[in-house]
């Protein structure tokens, strides 16, 4: 019984200590606000930057996060689009996608090497047609794949993003990508 009581007292002390720390932090934040420090500066104090998991592209063009245990699952065409953007760190403007049609077709053929069907070629044609919405739909699926595996502030380094009408790219530092 005495041992259980000691454990209970220890937890109470720990809880009281945490409460005191939280009160102290709240007081300090209030003082910062009163001193004119912006909310974004205050919020940045609580953001702990974590290292980005490595992105691994296997020899058979499968995509993994961190290690070979966490595969990022994407349909072949979506994976080929993602690989196209990884191969162009400078980014791609969607209206220039017809210029990348041959390269995307080659990537798709390597991702899914059992042949290009008429349907596949039409899908590649559609996704590289800037007058259609197909590329936006595919980019949304890429984004969803990464958001399903990690928090948004980390995931945004991995998916394709950019300004409307401007350059779209994957912002992940290239030293965080391994091509096998």
C-alpha cells in the first residue's frame, strides 16, 4: 500500500509541476504580447522543426518514405507524374506540360512496363493538356497520398505545389531524395 501511495504522490507532484510550468509559459506569452511581439513570432516559438524523412525511389520506381517499410501508394500514371516533377527541381508550369508529354510517356512505360495501351496514351494526353483539369486532379491525389502518411507541415515538402498559373514543383530538398 505504501508503494502505491508513493507512486500517487509522485504523479501529483509531476502534475503540479507541469501546471506551474504551463502557468509560467502563459504569463510569459502574455508579457510578449504586451510588449508588441506578433502572434506569428510567438507561435514560431512553439514550432519544433523535425527532420524531413528521406524519399526513396526504388529501381522499379516505387516510392518510399524514410525506409522501405513506408511505401507511398500511387496509381502508375500518378506516380509517373510525381517522378516527372521530381526530375525537374526547377518546376513546371502547367501550360507547358505538352512539352513534357514524351518524357512522361517514357516514365509511365518504366513505372508500368507491360505496355502502353490506347487508353493509357489518352490519359497521358489528357494530363498534359493544359486546357483540361486532369493535372490538377492528379496533383490532388499526390497531395492526399502524402497527407495520409504525415502531418500537413511536413507533407507540403513532398507534394506538388505552386502558384496558380506559375511554376509548380516539389519543394523537398534534393539531398532528401535517393534514387536507387
